[in-house]
C-alpha cells in the first residue's frame, strides 16, 4: 500500500514481441497496482514497443547478438523515458539478458528470478515456452540453479507449441481447441506445477482450465515490478 506522500516508482517495460503480450503487461500492471491500493492508484509506467517484424527474423535465424544489440538500444530508451526499474516483456530474449541490461543504470528484474519466487514450494516444473526458450539453457538453467527440476514436453509436443505460438497466439488468435490441447498436454506432463514461460500463453490458459497449479511468468514479472514500485 502506498500513501499520497510516497512517490510510486515508474516501471519501464520493453515489449512488442508481440504487442498482445505488451498490452497484457500494461493491463496487469494497472490491475496489480489498483488491487494493492484499493483502487486509488494506477501504475506509473513507460511502455516502449518494438517492431516484431525487425526482431522476429533475427530470432528465427538465431542471430542473438544482433537481436541483443537492437534490444539493448531500446532498453536505454526506456530508461531515458523516466523508468525507475526495467522489465523485458519477453522470455525468449532473456537469452541475451546481459547484453540488454549492460547499458542501464536502473535496476532490472530478470523474468527467471520473478518466476523462481512464484514457484516457491514446488519442485517438478512443467516448462512451456517457445522452442528457443525450451531448448536453449538460459532460462532452464536459471530455474535449476534455484533447485527446480524442469520437465520439457516431448519433441512432437514442442513442435505443436511452436505452431500455436507463431500461427495463433502471436496474432491474438485464441482457439478453444488449442486450449483443450494444452490442457491435455499439461495432464500428460504430470508435473507439480506448470510454468507458462512465454508471455502469450497467459492469453490462452488460466488456473480455471487445469487442476495443476499454473505460474505465468508475465504475472510473476509484474508482481515483482509492483513490489519494487510501491
């Protein structure tokens, strides 16, 4: 809770990868601040949205150094716009986290740290994300360093996840049949908890859909940011 004499810090969000998840970050930030302040405050935030048409080809070509350089320049623009704390609203691009935040002078909250805090009390974590986030070590290693056992879907399931993310959710398309497929996948993974480690997955799935606990990295990230801001 904050009072009228306490300046709410400004949260800086670098998003647009996709714009649907960037809009969700904005909604979540304001919802969280309102909930914690009895509706008396809104989030102070800066949202800088990149052009996915420039970033996507670099990610698909796995030109991570080039993507990191572009994102790092935009991260500095977020700080210059008045942010007190920085969020990168994309799990996949945390593979170049050190590059992205190297030029910042403000604190930056790693999405993996926020996820680890939200996963506390669980051990076997079902891990759903883009192919790069599932197969590259950057976020999985971050979680295992916190003591979690990370469980990946089978290869065929990872291919279907990629299809739903790239062909549907990244375009704002939410289908009931896709939701049902994910519910079945989560049942088959037999994990203690499932981490939605792609910021678009929270647009499709909620806790009401499944029996196993869900942790959405976007929601965890926002909660950590609001902790700092208030």
